[in-house]
C-alpha cells in the first residue's frame, strides 16, 4: 500500500504527463546549501552583466520557503520545444528554436495552473505558486535535485533521454510529497564541444557561463549597445543562440515536440534576409505577435540586425 505522499506524487506526475509535460520530478523545499557559494561567486564576478535583477532576492533564490509560506515540495517540470523546422533563408539573421512558436511563458503558465487546479480538486486544498522563468527560483538546481538531469558544461540541464531542448518550470506547494533522488551523475565526461564551439567564449570554465558574454544575453537581456568586442562573433544570431546545444552529443536524443502552441508560423520561417533588414515596427508586431521575440521590442531586434550587418 502506498502512503498518501507517494500516492499523491504519482497522481501529480501522471497529470503532468497528460498535460503535455515531458517529465516531472519532486524535491523537498529546503535551503539550497550547495548553490549559495556558487551564486555568490557568480554575482561577484559580474557574470550577470546588466541583469541587475539577479542580485535581488538572494535569500529567496536559495530558499523557496521564503517565496511560498509553509512550502513543502518543489514540483519540477520539463516541456520539450525541440523542432526540426528551420528558417528557410539560410542567410537570414537567426532566431533560437525556443522562440519559433507562442511565447513559452504563457503556454507553460496555463499548464501549471491546470496542474495546480487538479491538485486542489483531487487531493485537497493546497496553497502554492507557479513559476516559469519569472521569479527568483533556481530552476536548474531544483530540476537536478528532483532527478530530471544534470547540469552540463554549458550550464544547461541535460537529460540522458531527451538532451537539453526543453523548458523548466516549477510548482512550489505546501503539500508533503514523496521525493525523488537527486541526479548525482555527470555524463559530460571529457567532452568540451560546447566550450569549443562558443564564438564569444562565454563558457569561461566547465559549468560556468559568463552571462555578459553569451549571445542570448547580448541579443535579449542587454538593453544598451552591443559592445564592439563582439563584432564578427555573433554567428548571425539576432535573437538567442542554440550553438552550445546544437553541438552537444546528448541532443542526438532530442525528438520533435508535440505542443501545438510551439508550431512556428510560416510567416516567421519564410522571412528573408532583406525583409528582416527592412522590417518596420508594424511588420514586427504582425510576425512576432504572441512570440517571445517581443521581449526585445522592435528597437532591440533592429539593433541586433544592424549590429550583424555592420559585421
């Protein structure tokens, strides 16, 4: 016979898979002791660049019980976004795969709300919050603690079964559950493909990324001009970057997602280089409606495209 915590955990995992999540793991809500010195060192080295928000809520990042009163469990989830679709014009400035479809924040948030509603309807009244990349939650640390994978040398979470082209999300709830064992093994071995392939040398050491040098940061998070030191190093990326994942051997196990909301709009895939260079604000709003690309705003995307043209 299952005790209730084991039964509830099974119910939650089954519903997560039904909702389309790729995997679900559960860990105990507690202070992230091992992460504290790593985070402090990363911040002290200014690896967060202009992402000032990373300095905020230091304590909350390390202790989910400060985010959700009486938190007991972290339900970590992954959602596949891998696609074999590509932009048709090979010379057009490139967009990261994760931004081909509808903005993942809204897609995942809806699924998390449904999962929380399921818990309340089938288990009992549970207090909790949904998190998708929008609050001080160390999602990779929790995913690893809940057995979903290990952090590779490019700092992304990697699954032996699925590679790394997936989103991470969490439910932090005040319900005691059965906890999964942490993923303790590291399957990167002596491989350094991600480090060798990064054109801006953002992976400054195995497992350590200087965010201020990462192409994703430069094209999305950075609000000022892109520093001239990155001229000729952007590999034609105008929004995000997939290089360190594309070269990772574990991504040979990535399979195309089955999430309708992530299907790319043909108008996006068909954009030609000249059309992007000459894009107006109105066209930007039409093509990237509902897309994560909207984060850069028209002026940001234009800045990125102009920087690529200059180089």
